[in-house]
C-alpha cells in the first residue's frame, strides 16, 4: 500500500507517517517542509496554490490512500488575513488535493481519502473563526466528496481529533490553567497524544472499512459527549 499525506513533516501528520512506516506502508509526503523520517518520499508544495498541487500530483503515479492532514490555526495579527489564509490551506487546499488525487485513485480498488477535521467542526471555540469555519467546511466537504466519489468506489471519511499534544496546541499545553481546563473537559481526564489517532487511521485504510464512507470519527476522549 502507498499513502499520500499532506503536512506529514510535523505534528499529527509526522506521527501518522511514523506509524504508517512502522506498518511497512510506503509514504509520500506533500508539504512546505521536508519530513525528516527515513524512507519518506517528499514533495514540496503550498497546497493553497492549485497550480502547485496539480504539478505535484502529476509526479505521483501510484497510490492507494490520500490523507488530507495539512492545516494551520493561526497566521498573523490581522483578522482578515488570518481568516483567508486558514480557509485557503485548511479547506481549499484539501479540496485541491482531493480533486487531483481523484484522477489516480479512481483507477484503484478500495481507495480511500481521509480528511483530518477537528472537534471545532462540531462546537464553537473562541477567538479563531477561521479555524472553526474551515473545519466545519471540511466536515461538510467530506460528505459531499463521499457522495460524488462513490461512483468511482472511493471512500471518503474524516477524523475529528480533540485536544492532542502537538506544536499547534503547545501554548495551551504549557499553560497550567488551560491544560487543566482541557483535561477536565474530557471524560477520560487527559489530553490526547498523536498515537491515539492511529487506530482509526488503520481501520480506514484497510478492507475492514470497505462499507464505511461519508462518516466523521470523533477522537476526543469524550469531550463532545460530556455534559455535567
């Protein structure tokens, strides 16, 4: 099996890449920076630029799964610039990669697209409307692409992580108050770590999920289900 992942050079993406390699799966990384892990094929690309995306996917002839992982949660201090840039990468870039991947995946059997979404798609979070809106878009886009790509037998699903310890969440993780607020909000009373996501990745890239499409899998330690 060959997996193409976007943003596989850091954070959740790098951890997914590491686990894929451990399972003897070939990985092709598309990102702005090179993945430091051994045995990874790297293509440098700004996925918010459709011309760049088209050029990169022309170079990739064979793969079975696309994992749309690339994403940002902040950009600069200008609210408009930040909103636009987050939408460009998190939502439009994901769409560009999916459309280009379709040309190759429709020739395969049991091909799959996995979109990394967020619990931000399900609930309101403060002071980052671009990120919340982008992930809400990813959730809806997952369903739309699942329907449109079903004629090619391509399954499209998403994963919505909760608070996972990565570079993106390091400010909250290092803040004692925010760390405890987020930990206490879960049913399992802990933050997630990137390895917590690989079980569902393993399922979605395998034949065990051959009848699963258009779904979102929330991996958040019970955050979104918890009441009092």
